[in-house]
C-alpha cells in the first residue's frame, strides 16, 4: 500500500502478507506518549519509595529504639522491590510474548497504580501493629513485579512501531522517563517537606506524593487504552509463530543464550554509572566532602535536565552510526568522564562538583542510555523479544544497579575514604561491558517488521480498533 492510499479493512499493521504496516503520525505520537508516561511513573515510583524509606517509613512502619535499625529495615523493603523485578520480567515477558504488548502494559500499570495508592493510604505501625510493615512489604513486592514487566513492554511498544531508520530515536523516548521520574520523585518530596511542618509531613504530607503517582497512572492508562497492538506482534499472531513457552524457547537457542549473557554484561556499566552519579554521589558529597544536601541534589537535578535533552539525541545518533557503535562510544566516554569527575569531586568545590555530576550523568551517560532499548530489542526475535529484553535488563539490575551503592561504599572504606579503588572498579566493569558490547550481533528490526508512516488525519486508532 503506497503512502497516502486509503486504508483497507485491516487495522494498522496489515496482514502477514503486507510488506509494511501503515501508521499515522497521530498514532505514532500516541504510542510515544503512552511509553514515556509509563516509564515516568515507573521511575517516579522508584525514587519516591527510596526517598520515603529513609525519612518516613523508618519512623512510621519500622519503629525501633535504634534509628539505624529502623532505617535498615525500611531500605530492606526497597531492596525487596528490586529483587522482585526479574520475576516480573519473566512473568510479564511471557504474557507479552503470548498475549500481546499492549494488554501486558495495561496490566502492569494497573497493578503499579493500585499498589502505589494503597501505600499512600496504608495505616501505620502505631495503628495496626506488625500488619503495617508486612503489608508494606507485600505492596512493594507488587510494585517490583509490575515494574519488572513495564520497561520491556514500553520500549518494545516504541521500537516495534518505529518507521525504518528511526528505531533508535523511538526506542530512546521511553528512556526519557528515567530523567523525568528522577526529577519528580526527588522534587515532589522536597516541596512537600519544605511546605509543611515536620509533624504534618509525617502525618499526611508524604501521602500526597503517592497520591500524585496514582493520578499519573490513570493518565497513562487512558493513553495506553487508545493504542493498538504493535505491528510485530500482530504479524506473529497472523502467521501463528508465537512461542509456546517464551523463556524455554529463549534458552534453547545458542544465539539467544549468548545474547542474554552478553546483554547483561554490556548493561553492567550503564547500571553502575547511573547509580554512581544519581545515588552514590549524593551520599559521598554530603558525607565525605562536607557539601550540603542542596548542592548535591542541585547537581543531580541539573544532570537530569541535560539527560532529558540528550537521550533522544543519542538515540537518533544510533540510527546513523548503529546501536552497537553508539553504545560502545558511550561506554568509553563514561569511563573517561568518571576518571575525570572523580578527580573533580575531590576538589570539594561546590561548582566543580556540580560540573562533574553533569559531565558524567548528563553528557556521557545518555550515549549509553539513549540507544540501549533498541540495542537490546534487536538481540532477540519477535516471538521471545519481550521475555529476552526483560531478563537482560531486570536480572542485570541486581548486580549492575542494586549493589552499586553497597560496593562503592565498601571500596571507599577500604581505600580510607578516597575513590582510588572505586575508580579501578569502574574501569574494570567498563572494559568488561565494552567487550560484551562489541561481541553482540544485533539484527535490525527493519528486517522483520517494517512500518510506514502515512498521512491519514481524519482517522484515529479508536475508529479502527
């Protein structure tokens, strides 16, 4: 079907015999909006819970005579959500490869929204006793499982809808949610904390932040319900090529097993870099350098602002220079930037420290984070793609992201408070990730699912659903 022709009786995406799926610009905008809202909610919730664990949950749900014990218990529930993500990735990866990307994303967002809302209204330990922390852990598990399935579906929704030559750009759009969620999660809590007394904030102020998350979820659901299933999945259905048990089909293939391992290795530096500069840098700046919390939060916020701008730019670069090459440039750039930035941190100058964080988090990091969604999507065939990228991203997150603050803190202590050991750890991980990146053999999605962007201004998704 040529661009501009009237559509036939089939929905966007055509039949198995069509050379190209035809999608209007309005539909593409709706798809991209649905993905970026979803990932924004995901990361907003992630950072919101992390902040609340250290200043609210330790007091209201894990009271203890030793405040350190209460804080550790609160952060333990934070880690539970992280550990639950791989299970969510396998579960919803299976559903996404068998039932469809759209239905799975609607389910993950509904689960996440209900769990977040219930945390916001959960009675405290003082009201219902030990049931309060137990219920908090259960809700955190639900969040972790839902979030585990969210990322894979969001990036597939955008990459599998992208026109030829724009997979990297489209795949980078959901990634913007990381930077937006980081800003919202820390910003909303800071505003509420500043605008209320300590007593009011603990009594009800913090709950507003979780209520806002529920509102974001409702907006995201409204948008996602307007989106049709991706052309790639509809092609699988038409040709009856869906995998019976995606995770088994995935590990049966030598190429897929190889890409699972290499993908997790490649992502190690990406997870390490983000948690170093968005999380660890704050504690290091305030605890070791004696800088104020406002200085370090400002540094991270500015880094996030630059990140929002450069993520789609770097995604577009991967369309021009290939995903693997762009990601490899990002790994090398992050290694160099971190060595320089570690030296800048030790100047203990507020201005220099802010520049260091922006350099690594805002400028070097997006070279990896922009193309990573399309890169991982191109490692697996459509029949097991949701499961494959979810396992790579969520399972690697345990060691690449979840353990980073703990490892860096231990290395810092072993080095007597300096960053020398941390620098070598960073370089070692970077070299490993670079080798893994160069070893993968991604297959351009255009070979399997071609999408043609056409003009049909009077026709909407709901008209053809």
